[in-house]
């Protein structure tokens, strides 16, 4: 499976973005997938994940602001981000959970700045 992320942008603090992750291949629906974030100078961390049944889990730091969802018919996953903060600036990736090295995409850059 090849993951392709999109939707990143420059946004002001308090703004919103929707990130999208599209997946090639026909096995996307049967796996738990998630969004990862790499903050400047930091390692890549799991931010949120969603199971094949639609059960979700979000990192506490973003739980009240970010929402993960998936559309299996379109093999697409989303991350709706609200009330963005400068500390959310980073590169956002999608991958399986647990991640697989061969499936990392290019990521999408999110910059929160006034």
C-alpha cells in the first residue's frame, strides 16, 4: 500500500484544517491506520488511530481538537483539526498502526503561525 497525505497548509492560530490520506491497494479496510506527527527536531509520534470497525483513539494533547475518521469505500482517512496551535506545526503522516517502514509517504506540512 502506498499512502499519500494532503491538506497541509499555513494557518493562523485558532484555525482549522482537514488532512486527507489516500491509500492504494485493496487491503486498507482491514487494518488499523493512524496519523503520525513529526514536530521540528522530534521523532515521529502516533497522534490518532482508527480500527477497521471505526473505533478511534487520540493522543491526549489533541483529543479535544482533532478527529480521525475513515471512508473505506474511498480508501481514504481524514484528520479534522480545529483550534490549531503553533505547537501543532510539523509534518503529518499516515501509516498502519503499528507503522511499517516501507509505507511511509512524503507527509504533509502543517504550519500554524500568525
